[in-house]
C-alpha cells in the first residue's frame, strides 16, 4: 500500500495541473489583469508595497511583443508550459498551479535557461571528478597548490584590507537581517522576488536529478553569475564596481535570508551563506587590491594577479558551498 502512495500523489498532482486553467491564467496575464507594473509597486503606500511586490514577483509582467502558443501545452506535475517567443528569442510561458489555481505565471527565455547537459548524470559525474581532482591537486605539489598558497599569502599580506572588506560586507548582511525583523512582510516579498528569479532560470529542475547534478548546477550558477559575471568582470575596472554592487547585494541578501524569515532553518543554511558570501568577498577584496596596487604605483599587472588569485580562492569556496547546499536541500528542506 505504501508503495502505491507516491504514484497516487503523482496522479493527483497531474490532475490538478489543468491545461485549461493554465490557459485561462495566461490569457488574464497577457491582458495585464494579474500583474502590477513596477511603477505601481514603487508608488504604493508602505502598507500596500509588500503585497504588490510579492504579486510582481509571482506574476512579472509579460515582455513587450510576447507571442504565446496556447494550443500546445506541456504538463509536468503542477506546471504547465506553453511555447512562446519575443521576436527571435524563443522560450516558454510557465504556469505553476496549486489547487487548480495559478500561483505563478512567467516567461522563461531559452537563452537564460540552464544548459540541458548540466542536468544529465554525466554532468554529475563530471562534477564529482572535478571536485576530487581539484582537491587532490591542492593536497600535492602542483601549480594549483602553489596558486592556493599564494592566494592565502596575499590575504595575510593585505590583512587589513581583507578584514575591512569582511566587516563591511558581512556587516551589511547582518544589518539587512536585523531590519527584516521590523519589516517581515516586505522581507518576505523580497525573498519571493529572489526565489522567482531563480525559478525562472529553471534551477528547480535539478532538484530531482541526484545530489551530484544538483551540486554541479549550484556551482555553475554561483560561479558563472555570481563570481565571474558580477564579480571578476566589474572588478577589472579597479574594483569599485564590484564593491558597489556587493554593498547592495549583501544588504538585500541579509534582508531576504534573515532568521526572521528562515527561523530555525537559518542555522542549517548558515554554512552555505558563510561559504558563498566569502567567495564574493574574496573577489571584491581582489578588486580593491587591484585598485590599491595601481594607486601605489606598483602597476595594474601586479594588481590583476592579486585579483585572479582571489578569484581562484573564491571558486574553491563555491565548490565547497555547492556540495553543502546540495546536501542541505536534499536532507533538510
């Protein structure tokens, strides 16, 4: 009897995902009946702003020129997908149903979605091998070990700047977390906004693909988007762009991931936060070292090496964080 329970639940979920209910939700969404505009959110009075922001996160307005094929739905559990496009940009409109009603509607561009190969068992095996080989190279004489030790020496050599960067960014995270206690509804809306952005990228698809695949997807996202695209690249411009970006990001992270919202699970999630945030602190620190060495006349090239070493060290922190977060999702959420 217990063996039949998962099948019964799966059939029930499929039954709740009615293509007709999803189609009607998309039609209302396209007519602008369910999505507040960003202007409405920004102009809303304080008592209405959290509700509108959460609504905006769950039902982001359709992009201009969106074309949706409502005649070819694809049903997966409680999600219904409709082929869609904006000009030459191909994607799909996703409707998340709950109890037969639309809980979320959003457009997901194929260009921003996770590469399909990341969700395969081969990709999971590849991430296991990457982790084992990288760790082995750090434990034995190799260029990878030499770079790691040089990065640690850089932290010691620039300890004041490193400690200041940690105090500033972790401090902003703590400030955001504290303010969430006084504005829990707004904090929950910001959390929904962040969660919706990650869901739109398709990260939830990795949940049922096994621990190595999930860890690999987490690492890919944090490395490519967090450490490289919004960390290393802006840090090349003498560090300040990355610092300014992270000043806002760490405050927002603290606000959305406060113990006021996570409760007891905050302690379980804390190692993930410390490791991932430290990785982004390292690349921010590296950018500031680049600025300092250039300003002191030591040359951009020496500063660039310091930035790359910090980036390398941050990448290893993200590797550790990916495995822990995958375990956290698998066993605690």
